[in-house]
C-alpha cells in the first residue's frame, strides 16, 4: 500500500503543512485571535469542516489551522496552485455563500497575507512538533515566504518541542489536503 493519493482527493490531516509544496504557487497566511481555548478549538474545527465539505477546485491544495500555545491564537495556512485560481474562486458568489458567509460569523479578520514559498533552510534533522512566527535560532528549520508584492518575507520556524510557554508556538490541529498524504 502506498501513501500517495489521487491528485484530486481531499483528506483531513493533523500534520504540519508541507512547506515548499512544488505545485503551490500561492500561500495564504494569517493569524486569528479568539477569546479563549474553547473558542479557539471551535473556530478551527468549524473552518476545517466548512472547507472539507465545500466543492473545491483542483487548484485548491491545502488549508491548515494551527493552535497557538496561548489558547487564543490560530495560525491559518492555505495553499493554492496559483493566485489567479484563488481570486476566481473567491470572487464567485456561490463560493461566498458556501464558504465565506459560513466562516465570517466565526471570526472577523482582514484578508490573509499573500505569499509564495521562497526557501526552506534545514538547521538540523529532528521531528517538527510546533511552529513560531519569525526567524528563531533555536529551531530545526525555517520556511521563508516572500510576499506577493515582493516587499517583505514571512518566516515560520519549526521546532521539535512545543516550547516553555514564553514564546507563542503553533501546533498542528486540523487541516484538509489535496494530493500526497501528509
């Protein structure tokens, strides 16, 4: 048996996103703040449920919700084949009804940052259990994402533990992924 999935099959996952996915031409990254841990979990579950049940084009690749160690913050990480496909999907009124209108009551945030994965720097070979935003010397890898306008870079640092609670870390919670099992 193989871990490969048909390219169009969507599966749920509780893993770290696959950074640097070669078919991902657009990465959407945002942080959401909720009232408490109960609301944090509720929002993550509801968002992933909505996306898992939606009619999604083959250009949608993945969406992950990662839980912040503060019990309130969510790191949202989504991948699309390209920016044009995402914009066309987002502009369709049927998709607004199926997805955006169902998510809007859960969390009010501005649009996510639009990026492309720029590079991965592996600092050492170790399992990844959490992520932090920004470059950090104590990680096992760093994933640099260049903003679509080319003016900034967003770095996610991978760690082999969940930290000591002094710095916000994100652990994988739920996601939906197209393609190779992850």
